[in-house]
């Protein structure tokens, strides 16, 4: 990634998308975060932060893929960031929390100079991702 930034200097578009959903049992990242929080929100947030200068150089766009499951989030997640994990674990609330965070992230990105951020809900796409989901 650093080679890209050093050689090209700008990025026209970043699409934040991941392929995990409503994990049946709570699993953690190496950093100790609930997997969906770590991958969907913190991972996207950090990658975007690293690439932001190159995106701003291009007057770039950031697309955050989302779903209407954000309606199932716990409002405390948005008010108190230390509550990103659900206790006790509930797969849909945890997933909804990440999607609510993505909405707030896209909104905040739009306030930055030389950035346009979009929150896109592409609808249902039936793939193997839904296999274990009930």
C-alpha cells in the first residue's frame, strides 16, 4: 500500500466492503475486538484514514456499502463508542452496530475538504455469505 501512495500519490475511489455477516457465535480479531466490529467498522475506518491524503489529492470518492440492518443497532453504540460490542452477544445487533457506525463515518467524511462519501445499500445479493444466517 505504501508503494501505491509513494508512486501514484492519489486514489480516485475507495469502496469499503466486507464479506462476513451475523456471525453465530462471538469471535474476536487478533486485537480483541468482536469480529464484525473489527472488520466492518474499525478496519474500514483505519484503511480510510491511511488512504485519506491520497483520496483528497484526487478529489476522490469513498463508497461505504451498507444494509438496512443498521435499524437494529443499539443506540448506545453511537453515543458511547466503548460499547461497540454487544453484551451479551447478539449477532444481528452487533452487525447492525457496525452498519450504524458506517453511516456516521460516511457522514463525517462528507464534511472533509476534497472528499465525497456515499452510503450505498445495494439490496439483497444471495451468495454463500448467507449460509449460516437464520
